[in-house]
C-alpha cells in the first residue's frame, strides 16, 4: 500500500490519474486526523456509469475537509511501467 497527501482541490484529479493506471484495487480516503471517510474497492476495467457512485462519494468527501490522505492498494500481479521521455 502507498499513501499520497493531497489538497481538496487536487483530490479528484489525483484519483482520476490513479484509476487510469489500471492496477489500483482499492482506494481509501482519510481526513487530516486519519479518520477514514471513503473506502472503495475497485475492479480492473471499471469505467463510465459504474464509477458514478464513486465520483458522487468523492464530491461529498471534498466538502468535509481541505487536506486528505489517499491510501492506494495496488494489484501485485500488474505492474505499471512508465517510459521515460527521450
């Protein structure tokens, strides 16, 4: 598991980036004091209308605080390889 601290205005873009990676199995969003606000398992290949409840929950969470910790649980069988720019 890895953790990323983000401000409320960057939460949605950070989550979108993580979802695009494709190997995220679960996302946990905690407030600055460590309380879990959202714990959402994700499945590979989810998109569109399936994620609508997730984005609605994220929008509700953003109203609760200004700083968050996003805990990311990745699928160990899938590795994301990023190519370095030339």
